[in-house]
């Protein structure tokens, strides 16, 4: 079309219908260049107005061999990869194939390979600006998904994402969404990055307690708190409740990305259990952050460094309060736990003690911040679940104990006879002497 327009202006110039300056302006070239076109037209005709690269193979065109290799990999290995992810994987091959996403898209579409992701028209939502600095707000949630693609059980990915720069500061796989998973992730964030200012979560019972306040709480103006709510209160972190999934859309979109990319990383590693999946996840997070992390609006960090004088084990644990019975035992999860006598006092009957269920599964008893006893769990499954604990039992001896000797029967009690000089044997009235 452009060459036809060029030919028309040259013909009009030769016929005297247009001036050289006006024709050059319409073509977007200089007057001198237009006169060169006219001279070439007079010498060689219409052929002179065709572009010099017409019919030539572009110098940057990928070879047919590379094109066929891309289609082979697409068919055998990367059929369910989206265009952008497939482009990145090609660049990481042992023999890298560096092509642009648009080029790869044209090759796949020409071969009849559509996008594996079906997109819907987005609904209208009002825009919310990101928090300006890292550490000011972390969105947290859990994603239940077939992460292992049938090679193992369904798992739940618990994670957090920074609202300011899309960084994932911590995440872990759990068998299901539970409080221990959020404890582990928050502990990872606090010890590596620092204490964030606020957490944004949904209204799951892990974060918001469904219990009604007790009379004591009503009198003091307190609200029932979950174990996670108690933890963030101790650490001085604000917990903000989201009222809809769209309100925490940043982490919801994160799950869509990870369910596409992380699943394939787990597939390549052959992960088929929880431990292997967590190892793959730990190795993949730096790569993910380097790819999707953006620059925050303000430099610096709002994270508060973890205080060195604080022991993380005193905070990242489940805490309960119990009253010691008269026989120095406490009830927990339908078990009676015996408290031994301590160096300061022999018994703790009627005392209020604090139970700390650590993430390693052990259960410690404290009285006035002093450690009394620690009970080990019956199994090695850690981290624990809220309110569930079974103490370890002593091993059963291999040989039966020897029977105790039979006790001899006591002899019958003999009646007691007073001696002759006993007052009972003396006469009541003394005999008179002559």
C-alpha cells in the first residue's frame, strides 16, 4: 500500500499535478530523497520504487531447524506451559534457545497450539495503590491444590506476599491449612526479614475466633483470640481482616501463578511427598522473587529487626492455661499429666499454670514464668495441631516382672491382762491394821 502511494505521487509529479516539496511531505521524506525516487523511476520504471529488501530473507529470522525444535519441545514437554513461561524455559535449556515471547507465540499459533490458560473478562474493581514500603503489609493465605499432580497427596501451600514489591518472604507446604503452618511461615519471615507492621488475612477461624466472649472478657473489653491472634498481639503486628477474596487479590493471583509454574518445578524434581515438596519450594522461591519482584515506591524497609533478647520458642508456640488439681495433675486433650514436686514447693494444687505446646511437638508447663516439666509427644509428627497432644508412654518391658512374695497373715490379737500390782487389781478400800 505504501509503494502504491509512492507510485501515485511520482506519477502526479511527472504530470505536473503536485510539487516536489508537497509530495515529499506526504511521503515523510526530504525533497532531495523524493527527487532521487523520480530519477530512479525515469531510469528503471516501477521496479525502482519497490523496497530493496523485497524477496530477501530477514537476517534475524530464526532457522527452520530451531523452529522445528521449538515445536518438538512444545509437543513433548511444554505443552501446558504458557507462552511467557515457555520462553523462559527455552532460555534455560542446556543449549539455550533465545526467542522473544511474541515470536514463540506466532510459532505456536501457526502450529495450532492455543494458550493453555483460559482467561475470563475481568469484573470491575476499584483500584487500590500498593503500600509504599516493604514490610508495611503482608498478605497471607493458603492454597489447597493437587500440587504433586497425583504423585502424592493433595497439599496446602501456606505463604505470604509483600504488598509493596510482590516478594514472597516465606512459604511452606502443609498437609492441610492449619495454625501451625502460619506459625512456621511467620517465624521464617520474622527471623529472616524482621517483624512486619501488618498482616492481611481472610476471616478463617485460624485468624478470627468464632467463640463468644466470656464474662471476664466482657468486663475487661477484650475479644476472644485465636492462637495466631495471640501471637501477633505479642509481636505487636496488626491483623487486618479481609471481607472478600477480591480484597486480597494480590495473593489470590499469586496462587494462580504458582499453580502454573511451581507445579512444573515439582514435576521436574519428581516430588511425591511433603518433605521433597518443601525442599523444591525453598530452592524455587529465590528464582520466583527474582522474576516477579517489582520495585517499591519508597526505598528502605519497614521491617523491625527481631529483638535479640527474645527467644522465638517463647512466642511461636500454642499457649493454654490450666488449673492444677489436688493430686498435682492437669488435664489436656483427655490426658492426665502429672507435675512432679519442684525445688521451691512440693505441690502446685489450685495453681494456675501455663502450657506451651512448641512447634517441635513437646509440651512444657510453666508457673510464674518458671519451667516445671516438659512432656515429650508420643509421635514425632511436628509441628503439632492446636489442642492435640498425646504424651509419650514408657516402653513395655520385654520380660514379665517377678511376682511379689505373698504377705504372711497377721497373728490373732491376744487379750491383754494387767499385772498383779496394776491399780485395777488393788482393792477399792484399804484393810485396817490392828
